[in-house]
C-alpha cells in the first residue's frame, strides 16, 4: 500500500501532545505514586523511550506480518483505553463538580470534541496540541505558586509500600509516547531532534513526579485513600471557590489530547471516528471502570516494547496515514 507524503506538523508538536496526554495519566494516579520511586522510573524510562522513538523515527511500525499483529494490538487496546479516558474524565467532573447521575451525558459531550479532532488529517490536531500545552504551562505555574507553600515537608519523606509500582507508574506516563509511534514517520526529520525527544520526555517525567510529590506533600498518607487526590489538593488554593472543579475542567485538555492520540492509531479516513464511537460505547458500558489503575501504564510500556520489536526490513504497509 502506498505511503502518503509527510504531513505539515513538527516533532515539537507531537511531543507536546505526548506530554499533555501523559499528564492525564499522571494526575489520575498521583495519589498512588511514591515520588522517590517515581524518579527511578523516570530515570530508566526516559533514555529507553528516547531510543525507541529514534529507532522508529523514520518508518512505519505497521509493516509485514508483524505489522498486522501490531495493528490489531494497537487498535483494540486504543478502544479500551479511550473508554477509560472518557469514563475517568467524566467521573472526575462529577466528583469535583458535585453533580451526580449525569456521567452518561458527559461521556457523549466529551466524545464530540474527540470526534471533531479525529476527523481529517493529524496536522491540525497536533498544532492545536502545542497551543494547549502553552495554556497548561500557565495553569501549572498558578497551581505550583498557590499550593507549594501548603506542603508539609515531613509528608514527603514518609516511607510507602509499593515502590516498584510507583516506578512503573511513572515509566508508564513517559511511555505515553508509544501512542505516536505508528505515525511519527510522517514528521520531517530535523537536526538535533535526539536531544529534543529526551528533553520533552524528561519534562513529562519530572512534572508527573512533581504532581505526585505535591499531592503527597499536602495530603500525606490520606492521598492513597482518596479519589482524584491531586484535584483535592487544589482545594487549598481558594477559601470559598471550588478551585478543584475549575482545575478538573481545565485538565480536560490533557484528557482530550490523550483521547485524540488513541484515535489516531486507527490511521486515516473514518478509522479514528470508528475508534471514538467504540470507545464511547465502552465508557457508557462502564466495562473498564473496575480495572486496576496499573493496567494503563503497563499497557503503554507493553506497546512500546512491542513496537520496538518491529522488524527493520521493508514490508507492506498495513495502515496508511
């Protein structure tokens, strides 16, 4: 099958989208992560994921017989992950906004912008992701300035169980880059991009660990027992305003970008639309609601390993972007 010419989007825009989607996962699991072990996971995963990205940088991973199998893994897992993202985001909005019984409608409302982002070529989506990243920088700066003074330093050094679980969670956030490997070859190569890849992935890992440290520093051991503890911590930002609800709504940027990356692995045409529709069905069914939180970072790491194992030789392109 013929491969299309390169699209008009840059590696920086793709990596910005990876960072945003990684923060969706990191914020959801901030209360479960020991930030010290999280740094271990970041230190190991950043160079390895950088190597994987650079190895697969200029070719499609959907090649030959192995490409057929990898396509099936990517597309099937993307539907389940998309259902999880939509369900997680709407449940968080219900929790932080104080509204109950409207999750089904919220899922449908969130699926609409994902459908819109998935319709058409990926260049517009990735250009938008770069703009969203600039918005989130401002949000993170405000959150840090208002919450860091509330941190209790002794909470940060409390010994926690599940160290390797925390390391895998942080590594899984960095491995969100696995979702762009099927179409990364569309980006025109530029000099020095090996350093750019490493910097963006390191930034993602550090911010993810920072969210965990901030959550633990404010809530202590109670963070592990709360739902959406990172957003609970932002309640200290205002005395009467529901600031956690505002931040939860702004964090939809990260959720929607992650959903967009998931849909994009279905290729061009109507493929991403089919993915969004199926993902919305999974979210409405609540099928993934009871799954362990570790499923999603482990899924990212597994995809990265499977993609890295794709053969270097020429083969038929299974999915065209």
